[in-house]
């Protein structure tokens, strides 16, 4: 079987972890870690779109000496459950405490205390209502799903004066699959795929943004903030001598299937031609020949005390 029998978004998010880890911009990550050290402890942090919890694991590693209270929010309850189970099943384990209250979990680690509260709800609405405010907001691989400016306004509302927001893996307008199948067709598929992102309602009636990364660089100052650090975090997925790393072959199949589904819905390309193209891409993955590139930016912003 060249193509997987079924596709699972949860498996895709887990397969994405090794790709993100390689891609994240180290300079921007270092600036984020330094900024976290500047807050009074415990640092209160809210994550938008936690998925299966990849960013919780990363921030656990990055804050060993800093006490953290982490609010992890995803609109999909099944993903929130997966993230919560993933943290509870870590080798060192975790305990839900205080039992039966808000469901927050204390993660057992060497170093400073780390507590996570999981919430299944719209994170932008949670931030926009301003009832809880945070030192830091994090959203990885999220902003291309929504209108960047509207999302930032919600984020700013949920930040305390001097608060920061870290947006790793923010898609920015380039998808490339090589070697080519048919250069003209590949180019047309990329263009229509991005246009579909820009035209499809995803979050709260907002359409996505295939150039979210660059939009962020102007939207931060427009909302009264300052870009503290920014840099590329392109995904580069390619085979080694032993094939693709970890579950990255599945990751690639999922990406090709996502592009095919978007183009099917778009309806401008002949269905047979699209199917033949997708099959050829799946075959390239099975033969460990496909290389996938996606251009992304990591951005860290701070909103000064005066806003
Ligand atoms: C592309 S996934 C990224 C997940 C995770 N950040 C990662 O990098 O693995 C985007 C996530 O945002 C969630 N999401 C979409 N709209 C949301 C909203 N308004 N509030 C909270 N989560 C949302 C989706 O359910 C999905 O899990």
C-alpha cells in the first residue's frame, strides 16, 4: 500500500514534532527563553491551539529553572484529551492536583514547579474577554488559520503590560515539492492551494492567511507592539540514507492529501489530473524521493506597558 489506509490529524500533529524541532529558529527561541526569565514567578503563559501538546513538552525543557503556570487551550476536546494524556503519561509522570478542582496538573520534573491547566474552548475568545491575563502567549503553527490582525488584537487583550507573544512555525507563502511532476501543474497547484487557504473559513468565520508570517511583522507594530526577534523556520523534509526520519513519511502523505483535498474543494483543476498528480507524489514518498519545503517565520513580539 503506497498511501496510508486512513488519515488522522492527531497522528499528523505527532509526526510534525520532529519536523518542527528541526525547523524552529534558535535565535528567536533564545530571545523567548531570555524574555521568560524576566517575569516574576510563576510565569503565567497561555497557549492557543495546543493540539497534542508538542509545545508544552518544549516549554517544559526550556524552563527547568523557572516556575510556570501553563494554560493549554485547544478548541477540539479530543486533542485536549490527547495532550493531557500525553503529559500525564510522561516517564516521570504527573499528578492532577488539587484533585477535582480546575483539573490542573502538576508535572513532575527536576527543577522549578510546572503546572498545566487544559481547556477545551476558543482560545481567542478566552483572551479577548480579558478575564484572565498572562505574561506570555504562545501559538505554534496557528496564525495561518485565521486573520492575523484580529487574532493579535485578542492576544494583546489577554497580555499584561510588558507581556510577550511567541509565534513559532508561522506559514509564509511558499510550498514546494521536488522533484517536479510537471512544472506548470506543480506551480498551479501551489498557487490554488494558497488561494484556498486565503478563501476558506477556518476560525470564527475568519479566513486563513497563506502569508501570515510576513503579515505578523507589520501587525505587531500596528497593534502597539514591538518585534523583539524574527527569523526563518522553514520545514525541510527529505530522506536520509535510511528513508525519512521518525514518522515523517506519514507527515508527507498527510500533506499531499491535504493539498489534494483543498484542490478538490477548489474545483478548478480536472479531478483526474489532480488524482494522478497526488498518486505520483505518494509514490515519490514511498520511494523516498520526495523533498518538501515550506517557508515559515518564528516571531517574538512584546507589547509595552503603555499599550
Ligand atoms: C495546525 S494545528 C497546530 C497544533 C499545535 N500548535 C502544533 O504545532 O502541533 C492548529 C490547532 O489550533 C486549534 N485551533 C483552531 N482554532 C482554535 C481556536 N480558536 N482556539 C483554540 N484552538 C484552536 C486546532 O484545533 C488545532 O489543534
